[in-house]
């Protein structure tokens, strides 16, 4: 597993909780408008329909409450740091798909499901401490850290939903920022070094890739892209060559080729 950064980025837990609820509310408003024809549309997530994707989005929050209802792990420390989380998700894909289909079959009323999930989240998370350890499927994590991962789940799948159903669901700024920063930090952890500067304005700048370290002036190796393109690259929704061809990403310098490092999440 990639090593963690020496200085982990800090996230404001209160702002993170607000961002999670805000993004979930944006999705809920859009899901209310979906017609039966739209719900039956395919998505870029294998054989999932829009309805199954909409159901899966509720699991971003219900996963938090489910873990809060379980006994706290006996270990005094987390098994997984925040920056390690993106690399620990791929092996759960089959189980997630199975759980999503089961939930979709069990809950025909999407708005009722969204309402129950949001209410339970607010009831349980509001009174929980940020340092509370959760027994997540990838190992024990601090509640504050796990909530940051929820911004990734919500933002990434909001983009999936927008693409599949032709929607324009907005992105909460704080949720988009947290998602962008976590995935940028994951790249720096996967390829530690200081020869390439990756810029995702206005939210993140990281240095990565072994080689001569830049100290002053304009770096010789620079990658720059927008938040949504970066998120799509990091999660395999688009390819490096395509982003360059479509001018969604710019790369300068002989080391500024991230193709072999992407995606970060399967």
C-alpha cells in the first residue's frame, strides 16, 4: 500500500459533515424529478441502471450510520489512514454491486429511502465524536476521516448520474474541494517525489514523482486540470490521453505523463 504523506492534510469535521448533507440534498432533489424512462437508462457503471445508481448513492450516508451502530473497534488506532482509503476500495466492487441490487429491489420508493437515510445520518452523526473509530469494510477509520471519503462517493456518483440521465445536479463547493484534495493527495502518496507539480485549481496543488526536485521559479514538469476532469481521471471515468486530446488537461515537461499512475481508484 502506498505510504502516507508526512503531513496529512486536515479537514474541518463540521464543514465536512455539512458538505456531505448538502451534496446528498442536491442529489435527492434531482432524483425526485426522474421519470420511469430515465430511471431505466444505462450508466457507465457496468450494467447498473440510473435507478440502481440512485439507490447506491444513499449508501454513501447509510454506510456511516451502519458503522456507528456497530461496536467500536477494540484497537486504539485506525487501521487505515485517510490517504490510504482510495487504494483499499477496488476489492469491494462485487459486494457493493450485490448490496446495491438488493437494496434497489427492496426499496421501490426512492424519495422515502433518501429521507430515511438523511434523517438517520443527522440523528447519529451529530452526536458522535470526530475521533470515534468505525469498523468499515476496509478497516477501522476515524469518523472524521470516513466522512471525507463520503464526499468522494457523493461527488463521483453525482457526476455518474449527471452523465447518465442528462442532469445538471450541482456540486457543493466544500464536497468538491474535499474530494479533489483527497484524490490529489492519494496521487502524491502513490508516486512520492517532487519532480512533477499537479495543479487542480482552485482546490489542490501537490508534488509527486521521483526525480529532480523543483525549488524556485516555474516548475519544469507541470500538470494542470479542472476538478471534475481530475476526479474522472483518478477514478477511471476518463483516460489520460483523452483528457489531453480534449484539452481538459495540460501537461508540460518530460516527466509530466501520469498515464501509468492513473486511475487511483478501481
